[in-house]
C-alpha cells in the first residue's frame, strides 16, 4: 500500500478518466457486458500498471452488501468487460478502480463512475408510435407536426428518464428545454431491422405542478428523399416514440408515454428534406406551446401508427453535432435584395442568420460549393438536390433563421428577399459532423502540405454525417463502402470515430445478402450493386482498422460471423484463385483501366489473408487454415496471370503495381524491381499520380516502404495537375471527388459526378501521420507507439499528435544538416519504439549516448532523441 507521505506528495498511482463503452457515465446502454476502461496516472520512476482491481456496486457508497462484482486485471491492460450478474433494464451500477504499479505501490480507490442500462426487452416499452393525420386531407400530413403532452406531478421527481426515438428526426423538449445536442437524431439505420433510441436524465427539468413534453418532427432519412431514389423509402411521414419514467419522492412511479392522448398542431415546418432543404413559416409557430398553460383551440388528436418492424436499440454512435461555427469571409451585394456569402471554407452544415423583417416577408437561402465563371452559385453538380431553405418571418423583432432538420454541402450561400443587406455579425455558419472531438493533429514546415491536411480534416467532417458517406451536397450522401474503407484510418486517427464505424459495421451486416456479399452502400437502399472488389471488402478490412486504433477485440468478435459469410461468398465467386473485380474497378482513375480481374484477384488474396489473421487472433484456427489456403491460391494465380518473372506487370498501371505491392503479391526476389517500375510509371506521368479510389489509398505507403520515400514526398508536395496541391492552390478547402473536378483548360468536369467535398482521396493524411511525421500504433490501441520519422528533402520539421485510450502520444522532429532531433511524448503505461535511421552514427537519448541500434525504446514522459547521420 502507499504510504501517508506518498499520498500527500501525490506520488501514488491513480486511475482517471473512467469510461463505459467509450462514454462517461452513460445512461440507456444495451450492451450486456459493457467494456470498462480507464487511464493510468503514474509518477516517475514507475512505468506501468502491474494490476488493477475493479469493484461494481449498486450504490456509490460501495457498502459491502452493495458490491455485486469484483474483477481483476493482471498486467498493463486498462480495460475489462463487466462479468458480474446479468443486468436488467434500468439497472444502474457504480464502479471504481484500484491500481498497483510496477514498483508495488497500490493506489486509493478512484472516484466512482457509473452506467445505466436502457430498455432491454420489447415488453419494457408501453409507448406507441404516434403521428398526425391532417383532417382537411384525411391523410398523413406532408407538413411536419408539433406534438405535445401536458401532465402533472404532485411531488418532486427524484429520478426521471426519457427514452426517445423517431421515424425520421425528433427534437424533444421538456418544459421548453431541448434534450441533447444532436441535430439529426436518432440517426439512420435500416428501420426495418433496427431503430435507435436515446436516453436522457430529465429529473432537473421537471417541476411540481404542470409539465409539458413537446416534440418537433422531421422527415429525415425515413420519409425524405434519399439519393436519387426518391422519398418514402421506408415510410410516408415521421412518427414519434417517447417514454418518460418518473420516480417520485414517496416511491410512486409515473409513466408518460406517446399514445393517443397526445395532441398535434401543424408546425411552422412547411416542408423539410435533407437533400432539398427546409421551408419554415414562423407565423405558424403556436405561442407558448413548449411551456405549461392553456393553448386554446387548434390542437388535434394524434393517431397511433404501426412501426416498420425494426427492433429498438440504444444509440451507440456519437450522433450529429455542431462541429464548428464560422464567420463569413465576405458578404457582397449580388443584386436588389440579394447577397452572396463566402465562408472561405467548404462545409457540411447550414447558416444561422439573425434578421428583422415585416411579417410575411420570405427570404430564400441557396447553397453551393463553388462559383461559376460569372460569379454565381454553381449548382449543376448538385443534380436534383436543391439545397434551398426558405423562411417566412413572423414579424415584430429580430428572428433567428436556421433550419433544424437538413444539412447542406457548401462554401457559398445566396440570400435573397431581404429588405436590406446583411452584416457579418448577423451570419454564422454551423458545420455539423459525427466525427466527434478531434483527437489527432499534424503540421509541418511546408504550408502547402498543411493546407492539404486541413482539406482532409474538413472533408472528413463533411463526409461523416450520421454515417460514413461519400459527399454532403448532391442527391447521394450514401454509406458507400469503398469510401469508408479508404478514409477510415485517417478518420480514426483524427477524430473520435470508433463508435461510429462500429455502429456502421452493424448496418453493413444488416444489409448483407443471403449469398454473403456485402452491398455497395449501407444502409442498403435503392438499386445498387454488391460484392464488388474494393467495395464489399470493407466488411473484412474495416474491423481490423478499428481494432488497430482501439485495441478492443470486440469489434472483431461481433463482426466475425458476418466476415466469415463474406469469405464463403468469395470462395464461391473465384475460379482457380482468380476473381473478377466487378463493376467499378479503380474508380475515377486517370490512367488506362486496370484489369478488373487483377483488382478482383488482388482483393481476394488481401481479404482472405486479413480474415485469416483475425481468425487466428480469435482462436478460430480451422477457419484460419482454410482461408490461408484461399489466400495462397489467389496469390499464386495473381503471379501467374499478371506478373512477369522480372516483377513487372503484364499490363502496367500505377494502381496495378500499388495493389500488388501493398497486398504482398509480388515475390520477394523481384519486389524492388516492381517498386522501381511503379516509380517509373509515375515519373513518366510527369511526377503525378493517375490512380483512382483504390490505388491512391495505398500508393504513397508502397513508395515509402520500397525505397521511394522521396518520390512519395514529392507527390504530396506536387502543385500541378493532377495533385492534392493543385486543388489547394486553386482554392480548394476540402478534398475533391476527382482529380479533374476543375481545370483551367476544361473548366468543370461532368456535373453528373463532380463533388468538391469527397473524403475518399483524403488517404494522403495517413501517409502524413505515419510515414512523414512518423507516429503509428506499434501494437493495437497504442500500448506501444511506433515512432519512425522520415524527413524528406525540402521539409525541415513535422509533428503529429494523437489521443489514444492511454493519453496523448506526440512526435516532433527537426532536421538541421545531418543532425536530426526527435521529441517524443509518451503517456503513462505505454512505451515508444523510436526507429533510428539506418545510417545513424551517433545517437543520444535525453542527453545520454546510446549504443548503435535500429530502435530505441523509451518509457512514458517527454524524451529527446538526437541522431547524427
């Protein structure tokens, strides 16, 4: 045990940052064995946690009779799954941690944390889905209604939980206070299989006497337009499900649930749609409807409706939140009553405008990513998406013009219909995203590279809205699988996105075909393809990416059966190890088409080998052996069919070489020759990449790992067409969908497929983090950090930082002549392996000379490694 003097001096170990299912004190979870995690605080010279004790109790006092489970962790692992008695609906548990460090000191118990279960059984729900029928039309109304329920409490609420869901979008208020920060709750799932609900602690919002629940509904993904497939893919109008459970001071329980006793009123939301925009008539907002009191006439009965059949599940993902607020770069007059707003940044989100106009005045807000040659909004690339909001003023003072249930992809906005102009102080752009808090960063001495990285970050923000999507502006915004596979590593490094990807993987499994093939998009909607190479393979490739980032094996365990079914599909879809790649190939490549069979066979080998590794990790040795044989068969077929004995491709493309080398398909003896041929094809193209979605994802890493790091760095710093730098030099603030989205010679590319905010080509960020700055997980979850700086010519310094479950990892290097200085920040309970350049002659670590070695291992703290080369 720690001594009294150690306790006073703060030298004891401590467990901090306790989380359950990656959240702090969550309520309403439905994981039967929730994962408990913590961070370790140590004082030098201790290095690691040696053991941890876990206590779980029904009471925060942790009385002996309240403790329901005690667990133990031996070693440095800072997470464990609850393994106590089964948990029931609404159960609340408190937990705490006691650490022992590697010097034998044992801490005091940590501050307690808690979690609470949601409604685990369908019988827990007494609430019913309700909506509104317009009596004038005798049909479900196209106008989104306001729903209201007043009720009385005669005592103080000591505990109150609101469980809320919607078919569409919902914004629920308790006595005028909105619940939560989500903008598009409860998110998009396949409503026929799963419908998410949210849980809120509302005890402090309730009062003795009359109370009011008030809900706004939006059509959302449930009833609104989805891509070019049209509206009402799941249902015709939105519906509400609410269950408020209140425990009073005397022990009584009050339940207020959605049922026919609720009342409805036509709302100010005349129409709403994610793609088309919102029309609001503020004159139709009933006065005081969110507060207790008699509202008079106009409120009509609600109607119970049938749900679409999906089971209710607790929301796992972080939701869609306001990620940033931006002031306009400029506002210019564009004609009578019309102004053009330039944010200076392409975003997914909406405008918030403060203005005063006479009652009945309608203004229109249109959105676009770029301007045309005449300086007007360029909207051809939106296809059928209108991205237009209208607002009719109530009158009588300043009003807030802001949509609730839509999002637009835009940098520019045109506001028309105002009686005067707009000042910058009246306008705020609100970017929305499901990216979560930023946990990663990067910068270097080259400002063009920094601009490219900023473009990636903003592209990821715009691409992660409710799920991993392709783009935030046109009539698409689908969960395209190849896009997710491409940008997931960068997204996992830069933002708290693991929970989002884990939830989306469940969507992917929900959409899996009976054959085992994965569709091109998830949730599956409309008519899209399935089983296409580089697209469907995300079901195999993404779970290990999440595991690499988090160290949490459960994503592999949960997805395993779905992954195994897909491998069975692949086995049935190949002949002699050769597989056709499907319909897309290397999407939007500029070079000649890479053979679809080459792509299909390469991904067959890669996915099989990846799955075999997962199977071995989980102890499924029979599956691993069988799939290893498939990987070997595909590798041999690839070599026979597409490679010459000298290591060159029969039909050379940059993507062909990149995939062959990245997936380990080239024999070791000729691997360097193949890499040299890849470099030659790039030089022949004037030092440019011509790769598409698949090739670009791996080509930079392949070059750096096969002796062509300088060429990779030159490609990243390239500023002539086609390149990331060309886009940035011509005003791009996000990554474009295609290299030729716009060129001086040809103007805009085909508007049928030309997004200016598309994260798929943003894979360059992963190279910047890991190959340039040199920060990567050495073991899953960053228990060991791998530091391998690779300074190229022309870049004098670079730095990267990442917040893992253990804490902040950071690397910064500077080069001066032949002197390289590497600064490393290592969080407690972890190590860093610093890879020293091969030609190093003199190495010092924290001022002390070290014997020559390829790697230097340092423990937690701040370290400086000096290298003379």
